[in-house]
C-alpha cells in the first residue's frame, strides 16, 4: 500500500510539472532557426477581439472587446506535403495559447493564422490587414522552460467586425 501511495505521489508531482511549468523569458531579438535543436517546443499565442462592440473587457483605445470562445486555426503549408492545421478556442479575455506539435518541421514563414468561428452572430466578419484572408506568424520571444527553450510566435491581435444590420453591438 505504501508503494502505491508513493507511485501516486510521483505521478501527481510529474503531472504538476507539465501543467504549470516554470517560465522565464530569454532576452533575444531573433527567431530561432527552424529545425534547430536549440528549442524543445513552439507556442503560438494571440488574442481575438470584436471591433466596435462594447461588452465585458472593452478596450477604448482599440474600440474593441475580447471574444471568449472564438476558434482560431493555424495552418502550416509545407512543400510537397499536405498542410498541417490545428485549431484552438480562445479562453477568458480572448487569449489563445497553442503548442505546435512538430518542432523540427515548423517554419513561421509557411504558417498562417485564420479566424475560423465567432460565438457571436453579430460579430463574425474577419478583419485582416492588407485585404488578406489570414495573418502571418511573427517571432515574439523565447521562454526558458524547465525542459528547454520554447520559441513563441504570434499573429498578434485578430479582429472580427460586426455584421451588417446588427442590433446587439454598438457600431459608431
């Protein structure tokens, strides 16, 4: 019985290490080379907002409110291979945090972020810069994790706009 308790304790301790890793930022201004052994994981982070809608979390300087429950899809297009996609739902305050599964194959220049779905029928028109249909990933930082370095990339702030004739959203 004592050995079962000690095994359980070890398993719980190991799980806690993975659920709440220690994070510190490494000072660097350059993205790490794709496929390098210098890092052990890749994170893609960002936030989704609804422009011109005023609800919980409204940011006056952006004239936008965060969307909890929106779906963001990241797709990487590799030469000679099928595209690889992952989707994630935004959490509280519109934030998303996605761990990319294949560090060796990752290339930020071949990956794009897409707004896939909004939980609000009155705010579901994707708004991208320069008339694009997606957002590029940009290098953000490197984090020193307990198990190695993590490269962090971001499409930045992703925006939905209100649909025509909506009555549930303030439109200036």
